[in-house]
């Protein structure tokens, strides 16, 4: 949730504005009604700057840890059986 404060309001209530950002709110600072800056908490800032973004493998491994696929009793052939076209395709000559 984005909260908006003028720079003067933020200056007068700096401690509470910083506390809001620490708790996860994005605080937008305005000058003459126009946005000029955003205040966010350190955790949010570090997450946004993180160079190590989880790739597919990490996301897949996390998914596998959180969900037991065997309990779902899913038959892949039943779900994906008609996805691929079994025909040999078109004729092609070099």
C-alpha cells in the first residue's frame, strides 16, 4: 500500500513515516502535489537490489519442497497426452 506525504509533512512526522516504511509500506513523498521520491524499508530495498534472483531451478526446488506431488495422484499422460502432435511433420529436402 502506498502512502503519500508532502515533504513538509514527512519532515514534521519523520519518525512515524520511517516506521511505516519499516513495516512494509511504500511511502511516496511529494512536492507541490507531484511525486518526487519513495521511501521503503531496508528489507524491501535489499530484496530489490539483490543480484541473485532465483532462477527456474531454485523456484522449482522450492515448489517441490512445499508441495508433495505424489499425494496429488496426478497422471501426466492423462493431462499432457494430447499436447504434442505425434505426426511426423512436413516433408523437407535440402
